[in-house]
C-alpha cells in the first residue's frame, strides 16, 4: 500500500514538472527573429517574463493548496477574492524589482505592467482552482472506492462465516459417541472434519478457489451430515467435474446443502436429498432437491438465513452472471443455480 502511494505521488510530481517545463520553455520555442513586433520581443523581456513565470508557479500552488481549501470550499467568496488581490500586488512589486537586473535602462510602470499580467494571473487562478477541484474529486472517488471494496470484503467475510455452528456441535457429539463405542468410523470422521474446518478457516479467505476443492468440501460436509441422520435417508450425489481449472467463490454452495439438511424432512417417511453438480460450456449447474412438510417450511421462513446469505453473495460477486431458481411443489423443495464460471 505504501509503495503504491509512493509511486502515485511520484507520478503526480513528474506530471507537474513536465507541465511547468513546457510552460517555461514556450517563449523560447516560439521565438521570432524579426524585430517588427513590440518591445516585448526584446530578449531581456523574454527572460523577465520567464522568471516571472516562477512567480505564477508559486501563485498556482498558493491558490490550490491554501486559498481554495480555506476560503473557496467554505464558500467565503468575498474573502477569497480579497486574498487573491494581495498576492497579485506582491507579484507585481517583485516583477518591478526584477526590472533592474533583467531590463536595465527601462522604467517600470506598475499599472501598465498590471494590465499586461492580469490575464496570466486570472488564467493561473482559474487553472489552479480547476486543478484542485478535479484532484480532490478524484481523490475522494478513490477513497470511496477503497472504502467500498473494504466494506465488500468485510461483508463477504461475514457472510462466509455464517455456516451453522449447530452442524459442528452435532458432529462433535457424534464423535464423542464414537469414542465411547470405539467405532471404526472415528478416525475417518475426524479426518473429514479436520479437512472441512481447514477449508472453512483458511482456503475460504481467498477470493476464488478451484471448483474441485469446493466439491471436495461438499463431499466432506455431506459425509459428516450422514452421521447424525437416519439410515433411511437417501442421499443422491451426482458430481460431474471433469476440468480442474474452473474457479469459484469459496463456501458458495454449502449453504444450499446445509439448508436441505436443516429444513428438509430428513426423519420423515422415505426421506430423500438430491445434490447434483455439473459443468457445461463454462457454466455451472447446481441443483439441491429435498422433501419437506409444511411445518419445516414455516421453520425455514423464520430461522433460515442460508438462502438470504447466498443470494446476497451472488449479487455482490456474480452480477448478471447467475440465475437462481427456487420453488416448492409436490412436497419437494428445489433449488437450481446456474452460474457462469471464470
């Protein structure tokens, strides 16, 4: 971050130096050799005007850095106009003092010189004011964009963390039971839980993860859910991922599956859950289907945050690149996500 700011500051200073170098060199670049013009073509006057340009340079930064923020931005326009008169008079007096070394033998006339320099002065004030307004606008926009990105990261981190803790409690309780029964399933269960927690805590912090890693976490999650549910539950898993280079937002698919286990009729008559995933032409098709009863449906409306969570993340991360269909008909709750992968 500091390196980026340093490079940006150096770029701004480089632009200023180049711009002023061009302005200072213009009188010498477009010099005429003939003496048919007024006395302003005198080389001594050219040198005097060039040195005076340094005074305009000082006026530029005085106005941009001090007068505009302190008076113009605060709408103290009369005081701002009065403050402009003082540096103009000072510049004219300094301009007159420069006549002695750069234009010897010529008399300095204050009002005539003021008429000659009023246009450069007004031009300097207008340009410096416009520069300050535009620069501050860009700076404010950059700060707003940075804040929005930071807020977006914070919101996404919060949304990712909202996987139900009840799931972890249930798995740990099952592990305790396995320890007491000295079950052979204890070791693979602990390994799956460890793998899932590692994915949730570490890999989910990345902006994107490989789709195959997301699928592996789904498998571990489903396998762990099997431990606490009735053996009559039919879980139909169909994962078809052939390419291993597709990327996806981490922890995006688990809330759909969690919702099916949490609010589905997993202990009722002939319980069933379908989880299907396939990729075709860089488009992900993800479907979760489960049985439900009206009581479960009412509970889902009052306590379920998973679908609202994932809707928000899809809006933030895949605007215009996803379609989400949710319906509940014939005793089944069906979710179908169509997502354009990067």
